[in-house]
């Protein structure tokens, strides 16, 4: 009996030891502002030749889109109705990237200091400032309706009013319709809201319309939470709501709560559209956009992208300080029912390894058009930032890097 018990205990300890070996503790190195320590691949336990092959692969698979941002935007969305750009666009760099292993830079290519549009990676930063609002109690729960926080909004349009009390063209009610007033923060964050309306001159149906346009305009709205649809107009409505909750510009919120604490540079920018200005507490404030569909959104360099990726890799913790709650990160990594490959925007999940067959299922990627990607892998303590890589080459790059890990 005692021998059997001893055997069972030994097996239990052995299993625990094996499990501990599989669960890798993340390195506690965090880069200081303006400095990111580098190591050679071999110093980090990586195969030098393998890492060089990965870099060469990224360079060989640069996206074919124009380096002129305005032309690239037209190439992506020119066939859509009302596709004209409404926010700033710039010339981009060539293929660029970083490989961060156990916190250290082990490889880089292109122009990692070049400030370029990140497109829908912006959505991950938008959802993060909403997460901080939840953490601080400004939003009580993501199950709350957005309408209960945003009664109406005054558009900043000086000179447009004639002074008449009946002139209310400068007041909008983005969450007042029978459908929209039922929408929660949760369905807005998961892109399952089917929000209806026009914002900043762009109607919801103008973004990636499906089938016959007239039928699509007048279709019956889906029950909130049941249908996933990628739509930047709705993301912009969420950004407008978050701006009203914080009662100040979201770039200021992001700078104070996230970017400064993680030591980001002073070069990143977050823009809205030329007409996306509102009156907030007596001041004109730009409501920023959640991506580059019509220009605007976030512009930053690869190092700042990697810092944000490292923050999320560590579950919202930076040098022992919890900038985003662990609960929020867990929610962001919870699959959306209507699309199990998507968490909160713009956390793309590797559920069933559909997104990246070569990567662990627990990995996730912050993705924007371009393609711009921040690959996050806790199993290997790995961040990969790849900019302007062909979308179909993402898994090839990840595979090449993972194959170079020799210990």
C-alpha cells in the first residue's frame, strides 16, 4: 500500500516537473525608453542561419501595394462606394521588422525607426484604452449598453449654424436608434454589433458591402452578438463613444496610460478625419479613427509596435506594474462566438491553428492591413513585428523563426 502511494506521489511530482518544463516563464527584461538591448541569435539560443533565413523570407515577401499611402488606400478600397480618403496618409517604408526573443532584439530589417501607418493595429490600441476605462470604473461593465454613456454628441463645425434654435444639424445621436440603443460595449468590441448609421460622412454600408448594394443598404439588422462583420464605421463609432467616456482626446489617454509607461518614443501619432471633430466640455476635440480604411488612425515605428506587443505578451504588466488588468487581457483573448478566430479588436486568435498553422494555438496577432503584424507567443517568449509583408507569408515567417529556436 505504502509502495503504491509512493509510486503515485513520484508520478505526480514527475508530471508536475514535465508540466513546469513545458510552461516557460517569460523573461523579465523590459527595454528602457530609447534603448532596446540587442543580442545575436546564437547568444539567445537561436540558430543564426535560421534567423537570417527568416529575415530573408520577410524581405522576399514584401507586400505588392504601392509605397504611396493614398494609392495603396485606393488599391485596397477603391472599388467600395464612398471610398475617398478622409484622413492623412503618407509614404511607407519597404519591408521592415523586428524579432524580439526573451525580451531582446535578435534581428531587424528594413527601417524599424520609420513612422508608418499601422492600419488596423490601431484597433488593438483603441480596445486597450477602453479596457483601461473599464479597469478604472469609467465603464462599469462591457455588458452595459453604450447608449447609457453617450446620449448625444455635438459636432464641431464653426460657422455652420445660423443661430436659430431649430438648427440641430450639429447634433448627432449615434446610439439612439431602436437597434443601436441595444448595443453593448462587448458587441462593439467584438465587431458583432451591426451598428447602423453614418459617421463622419461614411455610412456603415459603405465598408465592405456584400451582394446587391441597394438590398444591402435596406437589409434587416442582425441580432447583436450573432454575426461578425469587420467594419471601420462601427469602430469609429466605438472610438467616439470612448472619447465621450474619457472626456478628452484618446491620444492623450493612450500616451498617459500606456505609451509613456512602456517607454514608447515621442514620434507616434493617432489621427482621425478632417471632419471628425466634436465639442467636448467646451473644447474642440478630434475623434480619432480605429484604422486606416479612409486614412488616419495610428502611425508609429516598429519598436513602439514591439513594445505594445511585449506589454500584451506579459498580460498587461510592464516591469511589475499592471497597466492593463489581467482580466481584460483574458477577455481580449476569449474567442468571439460568431468568429472564434477573433477576440476583442484587433486581437486575432490562432484558434484551431487556422490563422497560423505553424504557431502554437495560444499565440495571437495584432493585425492591420499592409500587412502590419505583431505576433505574440507566450510559449516561446517571442514577439515578431513584420511590416509590409504579404498577408499569405505571415505563417511562413513565423515558421522560419520558430524553426530557429534550438533550446
